[in-house]
C-alpha cells in the first residue's frame, strides 16, 4: 500500500480520531492544506477504493475508519523507501542517517538502544 503525501494527511487525521465524517476530516486538515471539502471527500472515497479506509453510512452521512494501522502504513512506506533509494538494504538507510548529521544526540542514543535490543534478541 502506497500513500501519497496528501493521503498521509487524511490518514493521520483519521488515526487521531475515527470514525469521522468527511466534514470532520475536512475540519481537521483544511487550515493546514487549504483543501476544499469536495477535494477531501474525493480523496477519502479514493482511499476507500484502495482498501485503506472503510466507509459506513449513518443518517445519510459516510463515516470513515482506517483499515490499516499507522504502524503498518509506516512499515510499508519505509520498505518502499529502502527498496527504491537503498537497493533494498536497510543498512544503507542507517548508514545514510548516521552520515548526515541529521540525528540529534537523543535520537542517536535511541537508535543505539534499539540496536542493542536487536542484538539481545539475536543472541540465543
């Protein structure tokens, strides 16, 4: 499942609060995006077609609920990035992150802790 940047905005609103109507989603994203209600409604319906959202009618109004978790969407996005930009090698992503000086000291410490945790799992 690949989400566009615009679709991520809608999904994040729904992961925070769902089920939600198109008007509620529009209210959550309109200030940041400037999108019209009709744009939001069209995009929500396309996400239903993709199988990422479920729509349920209540009193002549559709309410949308994610069918995938935020974690599953993140995992899919990272896998696609690694496949596309790093020849499928996760180590390449980590090497890039550590070479870039983009990581703060706190983020480096968190990454080291995650790697240590992985090491413990790998040892019998």
